[in-house]
C-alpha cells in the first residue's frame, strides 16, 4: 500500500472524529503508517519515485506531523492531511497531465484551507489568493492547449518541442511562477501570506511552495535543458529581480507576517537559481537542499507566529518587543529559524544557499553568484531587526503575547531538529537523486 493511499484514507476518516485529541492521534498515526510505506509506488500510470523524492516525502510527513501537533482547530488538521495527500501525488507525477492535475488539486485544497475565515483580514487574504490562483490556472490551461496543439501527448514526460511547444510551456511556467511568487507575479503573496491565519500561511508558504518547486524542477527539466540558450537569460533575470525585490521590500515592513511574506518571495528567487544552473550536476542537489531547509524554517516561523499571537495575522515588530525576557525558549526558537533563513553557518539555510551558489558558479555565472551573496547579506538586516526587537527592546505594553502550549513546543523542537541536522550533515542529500 502506498503512502498516498494511506494518507488519503486517513484524511477521509478524519471527518468522522469529533474529539480534537483523538483526531490528532489518529492523524499522527496515519502519518506514521504512511512513513513506514515510503518508497512503495502508487501503482498508477504516470507516477514514479526516486531516492530524492522519497527523502523529501519523509521530511514532508515529519513537517505535517509538526503542523498537526501545533494546530488547535480540528478542521485545519483534516485539511493538512489533504494537503499532504495532494503533495505526495505532485511529487511523484511523471507525466505532464498528472503534474497539472496534482498541481491544481494542491491549489484547490489551499483555497479551501484559507476559506476558513474569522475576520476581515483573513477574508482579504483569501480573496486575493483565490483571484491570483484563478489567473494562474488560466495560464496553465492555455499553455497546455498550445503544447497539445503542436501534437504532443500529455500522458508522457515533456517531449522535444517546437515554436508552439516553447510558447505553451513558457505560458505554463508563467502560471506556475505566479503560484511560486516569482516577480512580477508576486504581489498577491505579499498580502495573502500576511493576512490569512499564520498557521495557514505555514502550510501555504512553507509546505506547498517547497513541494511545488521540486515537482516543477523534475517535470520541466527536459524543456529547460533543451532550450537552454533561450531559457537561461529569462530565468536569470527573474531570479535576480525576485530575490532583490523581496529582500528590499522586506526592509520597510513593520508587520512580522509581511516581513516573512517578502522573505518568502526572496527565497523563491533563490530557488530559481537551481533552474538557472540546471545543466550543473549540483542543480538537483541544490533544489532538494533548499526545499528541505525552507520547509523547516518557514513552517516553523509562521507556526510560532500563530501560537504567540493566538491566530492573529497583524502582529507587528512592536508586539514582539521583550519576548526574549518574557519567554526565553520561544525567543530562542524564533531566532534560530530566522538565523537559518539569513544563511548563518551550521544551520540548514546556510548550506542550502551554499550549494545553490556552487551550482551557479559551476555553470560559469560568477556575477549571478555574487548578486546572490549580496542579497543574502542584505536579508540579514531585516532578520536582525526582528531579533533586535525580541531581545534588545523593552517589553511591549500594547499587546501581551500568549504562551505556547507543550504540543506546539514539541512541534517546534521537531522542526528545529531538521534545521540543525541538515545544517551540519549534508551527506544524506548529496547521496540521493531526484
């Protein structure tokens, strides 16, 4: 039995459980059983796996377990299970039709997740996400139609293409990049991630984006390699503009959710570097490494933000003042993940960026590598600004941060373990292949 089937059955039966504690235990058991069967094929046409995909699926299940441990609303636990199910299908998609269906399934489940609205801000974020998602889907369908018009089959990996095929696949990529928050298709994310509940943003920005970027890389690699002379300049421009704009705009934000949202946009630019260096033997390792590091870091930060603010999405830097004196453990957990995002050594964020830069240098693009390093240095500014408010400012008198429950702390320790482990031990990633 495949992990996909187990997780799907777990998600379906979770509707029948009324007790929040029983639902958590049942969901965690389902994830544990799915993990036991990792590597078992789905036995459906068009789905395949690899050692790299199996590794990332294992990490995905761990992160989903942490999200469920931290969650306080039953409906969100069920939706987390469905997001995990769609993610497994997307990661193992081997044909274009399976990729499109799985990608859209993950998008639809994400829409359902943010439709759980309890305030005006969440409603605004959900509407913006739905509108942008609809536009992106239209691009993907139009590109698919052009690809078919040239005579290609959807029930196979991407084949050698001509003019219409190139146009179709690039239109598809524009729709996909819309959802991956690549500039100029990024504006919705800056608002949506910061306005929906932080626990929802953790799944959207941390989990879904990491899953999608690996699936896009494995699916579109043949096309990107075939038309390298055309594709590389466009990808370089998109990567540099995305990382730079995301980092610069993050410097001027006061809401913590906004800072993390623009940081997420900047990291989409970093991820795109693996596509730029796709002919390098280090590119697959780089995309896998950055996705693994990112899913731990981004999910942990939004989950912590959710717990200290009791679901509020409008926490500001002033609200975090004095957290270091009020709750030293939470402050430490928050700071370590921020330092990892900034690329501080001995944390997963550092090595993942290092491999990305090495892959770019390997294909003889030193200027792009230099721009990446400068952007990483720039990002330290706003991450350090958050840490300054946490440790070196007097406690806030306008808002009292909430204490974090034991189960949520356990979830944070799980995510911290991933950030630390992959920060010092890279062999497990270099030994696998997508």
